[in-house]
């Protein structure tokens, strides 16, 4: 029996739950509980995260430590923003990608953690997004041009906000700003301030506090009804400009190498 199967069985019994009651609590089939506890199947990573939250243990301990009467929890690592995330699955137990249209953005701020609310959102499944938990957000406005208003961003749920990469794009859900799609302009340390930057230079960057943030989703792809325009053929003028820039770059390299 694996560590994970032992831990699920021990923690379930510690809560005084039958397999059926436990299955109802976490939203899975009773047969899956039996399969996990008998080590006939392994929970997906996203279910492991959900179970760790449910049992109030760190994901690291849940996966790697034998949890019994003598077990003592390790301190939770910095940068972890572990919380219960509401998801839905299809008939094959694949996680759906729930869609948050612009008109539902305001309601999402109150219902993002409500399983009933999330279950009513439009949903779909894409086999290319198998590892991780994903959600789709429709963006509004021209702050992220050339990405057009009405485009749909596919975001992967970011559990550890300390993993944010400066310069990458994310969907940030916050109490004050709602649902926004922005590029991150700083390293996010100690959940202090997050700098949000628009790709459209007309819009100034701004900051929000970590306490204001509800969810962060790392952008992994997008859908748009605006197809890309063909690249224009180079003109003599553009070629001349390219050659001039190349000559300047070579001159700068030579100058730096002589210094």
C-alpha cells in the first residue's frame, strides 16, 4: 500500500466518515475512494491538492509522509496560497474548463469558491490541457492589444503565488479590480504588492496588494475571432532600415570589444 493510499484511509477514518460520505464531501465517486485506498489507482494531482486542503495538511506531507497517530505536521512553506478550488468534471472524470464571460465577471468575485456557482458556468474540455486545473476568462477592453477585446484566455490555476514570473501574463482576480488580464511587472514576495502592466502603452501600470487578490491564473493560451493579419512584404525602405540597424549593432559590438 502506498503512502498516499494509507494517508487517505487514515485521515478519512479519523474524520469518522464512511467511503460514501467522504466521496460526497469531496465530490468524487465512492468507487474511486475504494480504488485510492486499496492502491488500485492514483488520484490526479489536482485532486491531491483538494484532499490536502480538505484534511488540513500540507501537500508535501500528504504525498511524502506517513500520516498516523504519531505524525506531526511540518510548517507550511512560504509562498503557498493553498485553498479549496471549486471544479467540475465530465462523465469520464476529466476536469472541465469553466468559462467566465465578461458579463459574469462581477458575480465570479462572490461565487469563485462556491461549487454551485461554478457548476452553472459554461464549460468545455480540451485534451491538450490535461495536467493542472484550468479556467477560461473573456477579456474586455483594449489594454492588452494586440490581443483583442472579447478574446478568451485559458489560465492554469496558480497555487503558489511565489511562482509568479516577472514578464509573464496572468489573469488576476481581485476584490478591487475584478477579473483582469495583465503582464506582471515585478517579483511577488511576501504577498505584498503586485505590479500589473498593460501591453498597450496607453495604460499606466498599477499595483494591488496581496490581501486584495482572490485567485491568480497563469495564461496558457487564448481563443479569438480576430485572425492575424498577413505579414506585409518587405519594402526597399524597410530593408534599408534593417540594414542600418544591423550596421549600428555591429559597430556597438566592436566598440564594446575594444573597451
